[in-house]
């Protein structure tokens, strides 16, 4: 339980720092605050490679989704109005969020409906908080928050599926005999299939 509380506390501190720095026009410091939390997170997990791949996958997913939101014109980031892609600090927020998937937010893995409902309500709440702190603006608040909610209702389960696929991958296990272990597992599955 202590690990979960620590994970969520670091996430919250990172979120507030990132949003406040972004709102103050200091995106570099915003991204640096996320990087600090991500490094602390990676130093404390059992298999850092798997978590690092999850963070990278989240960054790519975030870049695509947030850039789509910018493209719609519903979401604007102060000082970043003419850009085609989302600012790097909001992509960093996806990395920050991904640090919680296997830890503080592991309860969302219970089933797809739980994850979807968490995304449906949690995504807009986070953006609404960011708007109130001055880090993001909406051209039409209700439409933007609705689209964010619908998007996150799909994206959170997808991020969880990605996390589970990475975590369950035997190819990413540490140790010199990992390939041999994988080969043995595959062979035993094949043998069972022929009996």
C-alpha cells in the first residue's frame, strides 16, 4: 500500500509542477519536472525496461491524441497557438500518467468498463483543472471536454492493454537465459497442443 501512495504522491507533485510551469510559460521546466518523476519511478520498479517501454508507448499515444485535439481547434495551449503538433510538455504528461498504470491506478485494470469510466470522467477533470490554472484553453469548453472524455474512455483501456502486453512479455524479462526460457515456454505450449 505504501508503494501505491508514494506512486500517486509523485504523480500529483509532478502533475502540479508540470501544469504550473506550463501556465507560467516555462515548458522546459514543465517537462523537466515530469522527467524527474519518471526517473525516480524507473529507479524504484522491478523491471525498468518494461516500465520505460510503457512510458515511451504512452508518449507516442499522447503525441497522436493531443496533436489531434490541437488540430480540431477545440484545445489551445497558450504560447503554442500556431503549432500543428501538441506541445512537448503535454506529451510529457502522458509519460507522467503512465507511471501510475501498473501502480497507483492498477485498480482501473479490474475490467474494461472501470477503465473506460475512469477515462470518461478523469480525462476531462484533469483538463478542466489545467484550464483553471491557465495551462490550456478551449474554444468551446463543453465540446472540448466531451471529446476529451470520449477519447479517454477509449485511450485509458488502450493504455492499460499496452501496459499489460509489455508487462506480460517474457522477451523483456531480465537475465541471460530469457531467450531459453521463452523457447521452453513456446515448446511446452506446442507439445500440449499435440497431445
